[in-house]
C-alpha cells in the first residue's frame, strides 16, 4: 500500500477540495467550448501547483515529486484536460529549462513558468517520428550568430495558448554548418518568433479542454544561445524528461480510474432493477472489485516510482511499469463504469462518457504501451529491438 506523510495527506485534501469546488461546476461548459480555460490555469497558479517541484530561488516551493503526482492525480480525478495541462506545463514546459538550461535561460523564462503566468511546450514528436523519436526530420543549421530551424512537430500540448511563452524543440544539426555539432540538439523557441506557425487546434477524441496543436517551423531563426543543453544531447535529455513524465501520466491515470470507480459504485448502489440496487448482482459487483484491486496496484506502482525519483535512485524501469499498468487499468475502469451505467453511460452528458474518451490517450502519450513493454523487457536483460 502506498504510504504518504501527513503533509502529503493534507496537501491531497487541499487539492481535492480545490479541484472539486473550482472546476467541478464548470467542466461541462469547458469541454463543450473545446479550448483550454485560462481561468483554470490561473486558479492552479494561485494555488502554487506549477511550482511544486522547483526551488524557491525560481519561485517554487521546493516540494517533492510525490506531491506533484498527488496534485496531478487529484486534478485529473475531476478533469483530465486540466490534469494533463498541469502535468505538461511542469514536466514538459518548465522542467527542460530547469534541468538543462543555462543560468541566463533559467533567469529569462523559468520564473514565469514556475509561477504559472506562462506555459511552455515540448516539441519532440513529429508526424513521422513518434515512438521513433530519433527519426526526427526537423533540422537546425547555423547561420552566423543564429540557428535556422526547419521542420514540423505534432500533438504538442500547451503550444498555442495566449500565455504560451516558449516551445523547446529537437532538431538534427548539420555537422559542417554547426561548428562541430552532429546529432540531435534542442532549442528554445520563444512564442511569436517569425516562422513558428501554430497550426489549428486538433479536434481530439478526448481531452477536449486541453490545448494541442501541430507546429510548423519555417526558417525559424533563433540566437546561438537558444540551444538548450550541450550540443548533441537533445534527444538524450528529452528522453530523460519523458521518464519523469511517465510517472505523471500514471498519476493522471490513477485519478481517472478512481473517478470511474467512485461514479460506478455510487450508481450501482442507487440504480434499481429487478427489485433492488444493481450492485447486489455478482456479475457487476465482482467487476468493480477487480477495478478496485487494479486501482490499488496502480497507485502503489505510481508512488513507488515517484518515491524512487525523490530518493535519487534509478526509476526508469519503475516508471515504465507504472505507466503501462496504470493506463491500461484506466481503460478497463472506463469500460466497466460505462457498462454499469448502461445506456446512460453512452450519453455525452454522463461523466463516464467523457472519461471513456479521455482514457485512450493515456496508453499513447509519453510513450505507448508497446514502448513501455520494450523498456521493461530491456530492463530484464532481453535483447529486444
């Protein structure tokens, strides 16, 4: 069973109450509008959720990664769109700057990202380079005192809002033109830079109230000091960022599965059929019992991985296990919950319908289930390719 400190439990209670009060009554309107509600971002910023894991010198609270996962779980329990917004803003927006940025880069961009006044985006995925992140076709060529970047990125969260400040992107560098850089490097591109084209928002199956766009980079010119990290380390650094993100996505999945279980149990106790509540039937009750077991296992895997990270111990394998198991549990939980609700669960006004749509991306984003199995198999010493 996952163990938490008294401080963790108190923090969970605060975030849960906040999310229910601030977001609960407005979810349907936000989902119908299909855009990220910036007032929700501002509310999370006021609570300090974007700065949980960052040092006080940058405006953060110096908390642990476990606390961030708790926040993501509880926000995601109420609304997955806002849960992924928080997860991506911290793990994919601010974290690359904090982990790999120069002192000047941190001073320029980190305070606003940590405070939640701005959002950052993480441009790794491309139309032809998703799981094969090393297959990126985006290129950066040195031209005098600038880098000129050309290419495209796909499915980029938080990339098109009015408060998006930066997008960090990976690009292959031409060895001859870059002064010795060979391989994939990463670059910080400020929002509004000429040539950075934010494509129209995707019409997504789920996560309707989150911000997701494709990006086109057409002769985007940035100064040499906008390279993020050492030359040629972009892919390695970004993949390390994804290890953190997999634990966060696992926490998001735990929040979704918990919401499904809560809704389904409540409905099974209230819905009357054949002379009593439908929860008395073993065919239904046993399915909910199985979800409860899988949810407990998911929570344990998630917070074990988070604890390993907090302790500075290796956590790559644990993160992959947590992400794989928790996201597949979330899919199962939505299926069972929808079945419990019957026809009502197939109606868009039902919360389980939204959860059903939101769940699928959890098995895809930040590394598909197949990639997690590959990581785990390699961790076992198997020569899989």
